[in-house]
């Protein structure tokens, strides 16, 4: 049972006053410290805005098979809708099942009603991810504020920035390394798969069409593979399948952000190939074993890695804008 977080309910006037001071009282083109004195104070009360989602450990803007936030950059580009000229990130195959937009929209709407044009959608995403992480796993970390929102979102930018479900450990590492993250930080962050679900097309090929002459992935525990087959028929191998079935990425503690995910990998019960390959690859196997054995150490690393990820490719100062509505640029 997670202890109740220290209560700093959303105080719009005070939050907006501090936000305005920080945004408009400084010309330093870099991320400022949080508007608040420590990780919890004066944060947006996302629990009040959407209690069911956060208290059930459902991270806003979490893909069924990816950690939230900053895959392209921390500029909220994933929130933008497509236009008649271009397809937005949210329409890419990797983001089709992205969910939780309403949590971000509700928080942004509450802020705009009190202090228009002051707090960016990008900051709202970062705060929401932090609070969801706390309520799902008791992990708290500081989030710097001062991000600004981008004005461009292209589905074509997703490729090469998000490891696909069939990625090897080396494939994933090349993407994380390009973002300035270490191998340990990569393995730590992918532990976000401790919560959430995945759709059948993301892994059904492991059950029916793994390789020529080898229908089933040999790295899968046979009993676990049988369970997955009971959920996902052969037709779901098609990546364009509309079958709505999903399975928990961690069926042991599905709504708790913890290190059970790594214990599952040691038992060859990783749903995604990109997950299980972390255990079978020599470059990451030791990290998986450590995180499976040292839950508190993993949780501390996770908070630090999330804080670092929230500062990747940010827009600050006069860059970008502060959107009035998160799904459309101001102009």
C-alpha cells in the first residue's frame, strides 16, 4: 500500500504566480529549477483531475509497450493533431495505442483558466509522468520546469527514435545512446513496462511466426507462451489487426511500478521480444539480474533516469511557444 503523498493540492493562484515569476522574470535560455521548493510542493494535482487513472498506475501518454515522454523530444509534439499537409506523431503505428491524452488536456485546461499562456503542455506532461510514477510505485523525483512547446509533429520522425517491439538489446541501445542515456539508464527506464498492457500484434509473431522452421520464440517459457496463445489468435500476427485484446506486460503486479518486470524476464516471461532480449543479451543480462535482485536500488535509479529523460531536447527561452490548446499550435 503506497502511503498518501504529501498533500500539496493544486493551488491555481499560487502556482500561476510562481510560474509567471519563473517564466517571465528570467531570460536564462535553459531549464529553470522547479516552480516549487521540492519535488511535491505546488504541483498540479493530477489525482484530483483524474483520480482513477493515476491511482491505478496508468501513466498519461504511456504507450502499451513504451515508457512515457520525450521519445522525439520534450516539447509535447506528440499531442499535436495531424493537418491536411502532414501526419502527426500520434498517428504513427508506434503511437496508435497511446492513451491518457484526457489527463493532460484536463490539467492544461485548469491552468489556462487561471494563468493563460504561462505553463506549457510539455511541462504538464512531465509533471503528470512524475505524479503517476509516484502513485504507481512510490518513486518521487524532482522535475525542472520551463519547457516550451514545439510547433511541428511528424509521424516520420518516430522511426529511429522509439525501439520497436522486435528490437534487439543492441537496437534499443543505439536509440537510447543517441539521446545521451547510458546502457544502465536504458535498462532502468524500460522497467516502466512493469505497468501497462500490450496489444497482440506487438508480440504475436513470437508465438506463430518467429523464424523459418521455428514458429515459436524459444526464449519464451512454454507455459507462458501457451497463455499468450490463449489470448491472441494467429490472425493477430498482422500488425494492422484491429483485434482489441491486450495483455498485461507484468501479470504478477500489473498496476504496481516495481522490479517484478525484471524477475519475469529471468523466468523467460517477457511479453515483448524487445523486453526478453534484455535478459538474453550478454550486454544487458547482468543489469537485468541486478535490477531483479535490488528493488530499492532500481527505484532510485528509475527516478534519476526519468529526471534526466525529462530534460532531453527541450525548448526553452524564446524557442517554441506555450500552446493555448495542446493539440494545435497557436498560429
